[in-house]
C-alpha cells in the first residue's frame, strides 16, 4: 500500500522485513480499532456507514478502471519466460555492465539461463482487448521454490540448484485448496448480522434479508472481479504475490480510475471496517456464552462495563488477535481460521437439517423458501472444503470442537438447550424400542432388567440402603434398573411427599452408583400398588424382567397378622407376569459398593429355573466387590440316583456354558421324621390357631407367641437353635426389654455353638423332642400384668387339643433336612443362592403363615441368602 513507509528495509528483497512491518503496523492498528470499539457500538455503526460508502466507491472505481485500461498499462521485465523483479523498465536489457548483467554475471561467469534467453518488456495489465482471458483459464500451480514463468516447462520453472538472483519464485506450494483457505475469510462477513442479533430491532426479519443480500452482493462482486481480472491481467503478474515485478504496488490499484489512491484508501477502510465488525461481534458473542454459563472458566467475561460494553471480553479478543498478528505471515493462519468458520457454518446447516428431519414442534422457520436438502448440501460442502483445504488443520479444528463439547457436557452449564443431539437420541430410542417390540429377546441377549421395590422409612428415605448396593453390583450385566417405592394414601394429598421421596431415592441411587430410573407411587392399597408397578413399569422391549424385593424381617412380631400378605401377593404377581424374582435375606450383611470380599458363592441348584441361578453369580463376579469369590454349585440327589453321572453331566454343562465352578452332588438319605420336626410344626400350627381364635392387642399377641417360642428356645439340649438376631429386622429398635435381649443373646451363642457341634446335639435333640411329644409338650404360663393367667390358659388349652397336620410335617421335614445339609456345606460361604419355593395358591392365613415359616427354617443359620425364582424361560445358553 505504501512501500516507502517500510521500517525494516526493502521488503521486495527480504520477506522477513515485510512480516516485521506487518507486526508493527498491525499492532498499532489493532490498538486503534480496539479503542474505537471500546468507545461504543454506536460509534462503530456510524463509522461503518462511512466505510461502506468508501468501499462502494472503490468497487465502482475498479470496474471503471478495467474498462478505462482496455488497452493495458504497466510494463514488466521478463527473462525468457521468467518474471524478474527490482528492475526499472529503462534497465530491462542484457547490456554488459547493466543492472541485469550485474545480477547474473556478478561472479565473472554468467548464468546459463541468462545467456540463452532474451529479455523483453511485457505489459502486466494487458486489457480486455488482449484476449489474455483464455491464457488464464488453465491452472498454473507451483511448488515452493519454483520460478514464476509462462507454462510449466521444467526448463523455465525449475531452479536447478542455481542462485535465484532477482527472479520471482513461489514462496509456498500453491494449489486450489490453498487458495480456498486463503480466500474464504474474505466472505465470512455474511454472518456479521447473526453475530449481532442482540442489537437488531427485528432479528428474525433482518437476519434473512441481510444475510441473503450479503451473499448475493459478495458473490456478484467477487465472481465478476475474478472474471474481469483474468481477462485483463497477465498470467505472470496474477501470480506475483506481492507485486514485486511492478515495484510492490497493488495490481488492482494500478487499474483503478481515476487514481490508485481511491483503491488504497478504499481497501484500507474496507479492512478497517471488517476488523471493527469482528471486534464488535466477537466480544459480544463471548460475553453471551459466558452469561449462559456454558463454559465455567469464561464466567469472568460475562461482566459488562457501566456503559453496557463487554470490556473484559474485548480485552481477551484483542489478545487473541495480537497473537495472530505476531505470526507475521497471516497466510499460515488463514487456513485454520477458515476451518473454524466452516465448522460454524456446517453446524448451523446441521442444526437446521436435524430440526427439520426430526420435526421438532418448536422449529418454525419464518423463511419459507427452505428445504432440509439445502442444509445437507451446505454441510457436505463445508466438510469437503475443510479437508480439501488442509486435512490436518481440519482434524485439529474438529478435535478442538470435540474437546470443547465434552468440556461443556461434563463441566458446563446445567441449562437444557434442547440440542439436536438430544433429538437424535429420542428418535434413536423410539426406533430401538419399536425394534425390540418385534419379539422376545434371544436367550443369549437376555440380561436382568431390574425392577427394585424399595421400602421407605417414615421420613421417606430408603429403609435398606444395601439393597441399592446389591443392585449396582448385579448391574454388571448392563441392563435396565428401575427403583420404585410406594406411599400409602391419596395421591392428591401426598403428591408433595412423593416428590420428596423420589428425590431421596435419586440421591441414594447416585451415591450407590445405580444407573437407572426411579419413581414413587401413591396407592390406597400397598399390595395393589405393587401389583400395578409390576404390571406397568417399563416401555415396550425395555420392560423389567427381574424383580428384587426385600425380605419382611418383622413378619412374626408385627401387630398385623398378615404382614406377609403384601410380600406373598407380590411374589404371586411377579410369577403371574413371568418375571424372575430375587429375595435377598440378611441384606445388611451384604457388602457395600466399595467393599471387597473373598470366599465362596454357593449355588444350591435344586430346581431348574432356566439357568438364572448360574447366571446371577457370574454377573456378581463382574463387580469388584465379588470378583475374588469362587463359585460352588451343589445339587441334591436321592440315594437311588447315580450321583457320579449327575456330577459328570453337570460339569460338562458348565464347561459348555464357559462358567468356572466347583461341582458337588449332595446325597440326602431317607430318614424318619425327627421329634424336632414335629416340634417346629406343632409350634407353627399352635401359633396360627391361637392368633385365629383370639383377638388380642399387640402386647397380648406377643406374650402368647413368645410363650411358645421361649419354651422351645430356653433348653440348650432340646431345641434346634435359630439365628434370630441375624434375621431380625435390621432397622428394628432395641426396646424389647431385658428378657428379650437376654434370650436373643443366648440364641446367638447357641447358633454359633450349633455350627460346631451339630452332629453331637442332633441325637439328644431328637430324643428330647420325642419325649416331649409323648408327654404332650406342656407350656409354662407367662406372667404379664395385662394378659395375666387368661393368656397362659388359652395357650395351654390350644396346645393340649392340637395335633400337627401330616402335610405340614412332611414339608417341615424337607425344610429341616435341606437346611441341615446347606448349613453343613455352606456355613462359611459369602453368599448362598437357592431356589425360592412357589407360594401357596390358597390365600388363607394358615397356609401363608406356614409358607413363611418354611422359608425361615430353610434359611436358618445362614448369614447372606439370595432366594431366586425364575421367570419361566431360559436365560443362559451355551452359544455365544
């Protein structure tokens, strides 16, 4: 623009001098523009009007100059076909002692190319009459270091390891993609209106009109100039990057009418205006991002000055610009800047296409002449140009965009912007759910989709937190987890409590790392509410297939005779829904989410349930808490069965399933029903009979039941000990009195002792039990201020008139014998997994109470138990 203002010498001879000039003058100009923007956007808008007028006048001057110089002007010195620089028109000759002679013959011997070729003067601006347009149609791209010459003959363009003298050469490798990268930033001003949408009076009207107008205007001007320059300017001068062959002047300025200063001033003001627009829009965009809280570390830049100007954001923008100026050669930065602009335009196109294809209700564009195909074409072009320009810059820009997105996703704002990716996720989820609905999953794709029924305390917090830990450990299968709790009452009155309980459930799920969903239902009947949850929770193919419910620890001591009714009804409903059921017992002894245990997981495979008993421990072992445990599988055989063959077949089955486990076949001998079995049966039936006949208050019921329990637990030599303390309700407070405490401590001691001396005490116990049955088993009366002698009398009358049912005796005998075998083999196991027997079809109290008692006897003396009932289908296969 003004070669005489060069501070660091002649830039036509030294490119570094030119870059140093860029750094000094660029820094000064940036400070001036920053000061103008700091004054306020109103001043920038006023200046933009003046700059626009100058730019329009400059464009008119260029068009006028092209037609004014129809015959051409400006001569260049050419050696052979090579372009020369730093030579005045008067010195363009090969005269000995002349300027060119001193260049090429300085060492005494002239350059071979100088000796073979002639020197000529060529018009740099040939004019439209010359027909040079057709010479400029073909590409003339060069490699770095090659000479600018007519044609691509190696003789004329290759340096051949000779000095360059004053010949003009390419300072970088040129290609069409490089030109796009350098040229593209000049058309980025079309988005200036969108960047300043907050300052527009009617943005939805102004942006489409202004953007389309800018595109049409710039496209017309740029394309027409390209064609007119190609028909006016010589091929050599077009490729002379810095105009060195004509003294460093602008080519377009030499063509302008009436004077070159019209173009110089117009170009300067155009550049200044574009810079001011960028410095005005960029800080406001940065401030808007900071205010939205999208990127946390940008929050300090959300502050505005007293005049409402984004001063801090402006300072940051100036610093970023200064870094680009210090590079000197802006051509190095232009491709990277083009990448970010292209990505911006590409994402705008992508967002528009997605909103249209997903048919988002709130996507209602006012511009009518739009189709989603246009957006896809624009997106394709943006991506194509990015990689055509520079594939490594494209990858760098995309990598930075991904990092910013992930940072926003994990550390960014809590605001929900309704982005297109969420719309894609919803559409994909809908498609997947419809696909899953087409049929049941194959056995090899089966995984536990868990529905956990969580009981709440009075403060609406989950009662058993370890149940959540167990679900998290079991979720190594990566299935679905849904946690549901129920509140008794009317939903219209307890909706607020349900919302609070749901928040408490979500917090516990987050703490225990349970990935899934939670909900709280309000029902007037708890059993019916659980039934509705089992039937309706889930959507399509993502319905839960496995239900986890806690064991009702306090069913014996509750004031409600049918506390177990809800539990049994849920078991029946789960079975009717053909869902698997898991009932952990002793849940407070299960490991927490961060615990690690080692030992054995024992599976007692009594009834085939589709392989669920074998799949569950495998899934548990995927979690670090159970990773160090080993699997042992026990199966029960009668004396007449071939135990060796059973064990062999089971080992082969596990081998095909690719499950590592020890196998043991336990033989159960037929034996007579022991006196202890009669005792337990009699005690169970007496309890049912008394509770049916008497309508007592809570205290009286406890006294009657406890009278029988005490009688059978106070004698060390005559009774089988129960682990009552371990299976008591973990949340039950200890306010039962000294007598209850002493009895439980004694039972605990007896339970530990019984593990070591089981065989020694068995014979004594059966003998004592038989003697008691022969003597009609008397019960000592219990002294109580409220019950008095009447309660004891009722208990005595019931007991003396009662004989155990044979069916109950047989079932109790099976439970007792199986429990003896399980305790003997698995007393030191970290977890015992066994089949859950089916509940009785009859719903009257005696049968349900007996069923609960059988389960208590079956699991007696075991610390951690998981009772499993299959859903009626195979869940494990030998095929991958």
